[in-house]
C-alpha cells in the first residue's frame, strides 16, 4: 500500500438513521493509556483501557513483525528470502503468506506479494516513469506471479531465484492485528490501534461510545495540511484499511489515477478509484483487499464484494466527467455518521 489516510477521532457528528451508539462506561483517567511512536516507515497511535502502561509489550509485538516482514530490516525473514540466503519462515510470515495467497486467488492476481521487482522498476511515486519501457517490463514479468511461489514444510519455494516478495500492502495491517491481539491477551477489551492509517478497534472509546474514524477526502494537498474528511464511520469490533495514493496521483489525458501497479500487466492501473477503504474483522485482510480493489477498479471490485458479504467497502472515484464520486456497500450504511 502506498499512501493511506490519516485516522481522526471525531466527536461532533450525528449518526445516520441506521447507526446506534454503543452503551458503555466512560473510562477512568487512570485507566486511559496512550502509546505513540514510529514503525514500518510511518507512525502509530494506540489508545487502550488498562490499569498500567504496556509499552514494552507493544514494542515487542511490533519488533517481531518487523523482524519477520520488513524488507528494510537486513536481518528479517523476508530479506533472507529475497536474497535467497534462507527460505525458512516463521509463524508470522506463514500467516501473512497464507492470507496473501488466498486474497491473490480470490482477486485473480490483482493482489500479489511478488510485485516487488515491478515496484522497484517504477520507483516510489513512479519517479522512474520516464525510464520504463515495454522491454524492461517484459524482462521482469516472468518473475512476478503469486503462483510461482509456494510454502512447503515451513519454507518458501520459488520457481525463479529472481522473484522477490513485498508484503508492504499487508504487513502494516498485520502489525495492527499483532498489537491488538497482544492487548487482548492481557484481557483488554476497549482499544484502538492505528498504524499509518490502518486501524483495529474493539469495545468503546474513552467516552464509552463507539469509535468514530474519519476517511480523508482526496485532494491536491501533498502536505496533508487541509485533512478534509470525506466520511466518518462509527465502528466497533472491526478493522479498517485504506489504499490509494490520493495525495499524489498522476494525470494522463486530463484524468487522475492513483499510483498503483497492476502486477498482472506490469503497468500502472488506469481505473477511476482514488481511494479504497475496506472494513473487515482483521486488519491484514482489510489491507490486502483495499489494495486489490485499487487494481481491479470499481466494477470488478463490486463483483468481488458480492462474494464476500463479510467485507464492507467505501470507494472514492472519478466519473467520466472527472467529478469526484463515492460508492459504498449497503452494509456500511448503518456505520456512516453525518
């Protein structure tokens, strides 16, 4: 995932006719804990109800995820696999790989963790776009494809040594889940974990109400100064992830497109979705599907959603006239705040 929206806790909006407020007790000040820091190249914010600070445990959970899935960690499991120095995995890698392969199969390869060579070719934000040509793309496509890698007896098997894995479109969500599960292991029932815009909430917020989380409005605001909210959702017992580089999209023939590579073609997608938000029980699943929907485009994303009623989605896209529109699953209606 390239760029995600910032999470906002909204206080003064009214729920739609279908939304209901959770009834809970306001947290005691002494039981309200907050944790903030940097991880995975972004920042995290965690709020939870507990009698003591558990920062050490949170750090340990995040460090474990980093050691397994971070390509920037020279000692990580995924780095060794990409360098072909060791194909041995750990339990976290197995979980993420298994989920990634499942989402890949269910989205016809729109989500694919073997996309790394193409990401490197185009560069972050497509900064190398002028240098890319068909020959370069064609030279890499044989090494891209989720079917070319398998997990056997705890080890990754590659058809091509040149294949490299990139879990950035799922690892952040998985990290959110890892912290959430750690908090739950302590008996914590009320919390919010947010890493770089990916969120997992349980129970109620410090006011004893449902958590209210905002989805950013796509705009030409690279510095994220305005932070205008497109929609507020009132949620609990759910996770949410947003995909779409909607603060730095590129233009072609007068139309705006998000910076997303289709792993099946090797080229940037030219669909109308600027922002894809998915809600699911766990954040890793939401993270992966949010990315896949950016690749599939609005029509195909809707088709996938009909097969997954457990998922809720909110898309911001541009119509044929270049005007910004939104679409959401009916199941999301009763969570929307006006």
